[in-house]
C-alpha cells in the first residue's frame, strides 16, 4: 500500500501548474500589449491644462484681432496712431 498522493494526482497537479504558468505568460503578453497601446494613446491625448492654455491663447489672439479691426477705417486701412 502506498501513502500520499498517487502519481496520477501529482501529474494532474503538475499539468495544472503548467496551464496556470502558460495562462500567466499569455496574460502578461496581453497586459504588455495593452500597456503599450495605452502609452501610445496617452501620447496623443491632450490634457485639460493644455486645452486651457490653448483657450487662453485663442482669446488673446481674438482680442488682438478685435483691436486691429477697431483701428481699421472703412476704406482707409489702418488708422494712424496720431489720429487717436
């Protein structure tokens, strides 16, 4: 009579361990692929602070355009500073 696990149970346990290891390696590969995809996406995404800076810059440019328009006469082009 043998004590302990039977060889079939030990083999089954070993095969189960191999299956788990293969699944882990496979998942790590998938995780690496997802991580790389995420890295690429993050590089291409604009942040809120960047949007706010762009909005501020656009507003400043709009103000500059409005000032230039205010200095233009109907057909005179830019009014001279001395006339103001």
